[in-house]
C-alpha cells in the first residue's frame, strides 16, 4: 500500500524493510527463551500481506522467515495495530493471517508433509493502554476443562505507549521508527511535546528522515512548515532545499493544502526553475541510492546508470517499489 492516507502502514513497512531492523525487533521483543534459539543470520522478508483488504486501515503486517539454532525453519508474523483503541479480537486477525500464509505454503507445495512454525508478535501504537489477553483462546467460549484440547496460541504484545522513549529499542533505526509510531496516534499536545525527542532519535538514524517526516506530516496535525524546515535543517542541513522541495511537490499540497501558497512564494513549486528541478532530482536519487545500499550492499553500475538518467517520476516509482522489494530486479523491473 502506497497511499499517503495510510501513514502507519507505510512507515511500518519502510522500518522493517531491512533484515537488520526486523531482526532487532525480534531479538528485543520476543520472549528471551525464543530469541535465544534463533540463528544469528538476519530474518528474510516473505513477500505479501495477509491482512484482509477491509482491515488494512487498522492493521499492517510483515512476515519474516529465519531458522532456529537447530536449523529448523521458523516464521514470525508481525502485526501492527494502529487504531486509537485496542481490539480484543486481534487474536482472530492474527489467526486469519497465519492461516492465509499456511494456505499459500500448501498451494506452493501440494506434497507438503510439515508446515513451518509461525510465531506472532503484535505491535500496538494506539492511544489507550493495551489490556486484552494475548492468546487466541480468550475468544473461545468453552469450559476450562476443554482448554487443553482446543486450538490456542499466545502472542507477545508490544504496547509502545508505556515504554519510555529512550528505551523503545537499542537499535537506532528501530528506536526512531517506533518513537514516531508511538506518537502518531496521540493527541496534538503530546505529539508536539515529543517532537524534540523524535529529532534526537533521527540524529542517530538520519537515513529515516524522509519516511519519518512524511509520517509526521500526515499524523501530527499541528505540525507546520517552519517546524518541518527546522527538523530537516537540524538532521540534514545539506539536504534542506531538496527535501523541502520534494515535500512541496509530492506530499504537502495533498496532505496540507494550506502550505501550498508558502512554497509557491518561496519558489519550491515544480517547474519554476530548471535549476530547482535538477536539485530535486539529485536529492531523490541520493536518497534512493542510500536506501538500496543499506538493504542490498554495493549498488551495481547498471543501477547507478539508471538512477542518474531517470526522470523524477521514475525515481518516485522505484522508491515506492523499494518498500516491498526482495531484490534489485523487483525495483528495476524494466532492466534491459
């Protein structure tokens, strides 16, 4: 999903787009006895979403596959609930997601004999504390004597609200992303009070400046143009012009129409000057290249050439593909 009306989904997927960040989330928030059993290699993303279409405004999901120390495959279904209130039926949504994954595995291998273990982890960034039970059996109306014979599973719940900002994660990228998600559903006063903390976290994860600022633009309703400029200036002053121009052209005129006049006056609208267009393109190309290097390592020459020669519309399309891509070919599908 790439629509800016789903900011939680977009940031969540960008945040967990690298195996290292996904691995940090699992190691820091899974039960210790489970985390200790995982192989040291980072988990690999399993393509696709298993959330029903009508529920995607409220839930986002990611599925990762790794192995235990004994070599057995194990998958982790990570669901984020981003309603302003908790849902005591979330166990059903997790069950549906895991079931959909099993159906996919069976279709891929009709001769299957065993399915991989799938463990769920719920990340909750709602405005109110999580109080519901974290097991599927809580949804079943049955006498306790029957419980040992009924389907059940438990899932750790990461309620971002009560966790101190500085302790959200040891991993810098994960901490910055979770902090933004934590305040994305809060009241405007709490959001603005946390802005300096989020900026401080971005100092240690400057590569997330663009996706986190896009998220703040659509969730922090009192954020104004001058505050956005100050954030960019503090974290990446050398890219202030390019990033503000990109916001004006791609996001701000849609998310906050009242800002459009400001950017017109300052000469940030598309097409006003060729030099500005070149600066915007250079900034977008630089950001995309950094994202590619972080996930895939050294960027081959054919990719560098395509980025250097691309129009801004192609750079934008490739940046959107990056969220779900598992390889460079997934992004640059028109490679010759």
